[in-house]
C-alpha cells in the first residue's frame, strides 16, 4: 500500500538532537517534498562528554545545530521538552508519568495538541537508556483507548538507527520500507553533517558511510535502490 505523504502531519519523537535525522532524515525529505507537515519533539539536550577529538559538546552548540538542521529540512516546528543537564542522558531516571505527559498532552507539540496522522518514535531495542525510556513512554502515550476522547494517530512507526544493532540478541528486521531517492539520502547526509558535534568519521554508527550503507541495504531488501526501515506499531487504514 502506498502512503500519500502529502496528506500527513508527522510528529517525530527524538530523544536527542540528531536522532530524528539518523532515523528519519530520508522520510523527512520525502514527506516535505510531497507537501507534508513535519514536527520534531526533542526530549532532552545538554552538555555531553563523548569519544571525539574535542571530547565534549555543549548545549549551546547543540541548539545552534538544531536551528541549522530545522532550516535545512524546513520543519514546521520543533521543541525541547526537558532542556538542560537534569535529565540529559538520564531520562531513565525521570518518572515515566512526566515523560508520557509531555508526549501525550503537556508539550506544545504533544499528541493532543498537534493531532498528528503519523508518529515516529525510537525503537525500544536501542542500548541507549534515553532511547529506551523514550520508546517506552511513547508506547504508553500512544496506547489504544476511546478514540472519541483521545487522538489516535493512525500510523505509528518505530525508526531504526545503525547503533540499535548492538544487542545481546538479534533484532527483528523492519517491516516497513520507505523508498528514497538519491536526493532524499543526500538531504539526510547533509542534515547529519550540520550536526557537526555528532557526526563521526567511518567506521562509526554516525558516519556518512554508515548512513549510505544502511540505506542501500534497506533498499535492496525492498527491491529499490535506497530506503529507510521502520517497525509498524499501528497502521489503521
């Protein structure tokens, strides 16, 4: 079944700035070109120590990068639910009630306020504690109930990142492949380059070559040149 992306209002839940590009950059490009609305709800951003030449990145730098990436993809809006260092890389320490509440109703880009037709969230198989907390909170916020009282996005997807393959057990393959053009992939790679504090040289899960290789693999699995993989959590047709 072909999805008419021109008719969609897409909400992407990203634990940190860059997750939306790593997981959904191609879809963002494809959907915006078709005329869709795209919104990005970041959950947290703060100062980060990492394995890079500099060894750290600051929240100020990350905010500047977000603005560049937002302009690059032409997002309709974006928001950070819990800025600062209190919960950055510590979302697993936040009461689930607060995290679910932000996603469900309290954020300016909440499900209740935005009423998206598509929600993309992290996959729960990630080793990253923030990704796991975000995936579980999104799963709760998107629970089935009385559709007359709560908005139910008809399409709910979990996106993948190359780093999610680092698991104790094998991960299930994505069951929805979004066909990409070379322009869509280029937009994704260019968007990741704008996250200068986060992109790395190859071999790294956030390298340009990794993004291209995963897109080629998913494309081959669907019989096309390039694709992004997603796990369907709900599809109400």
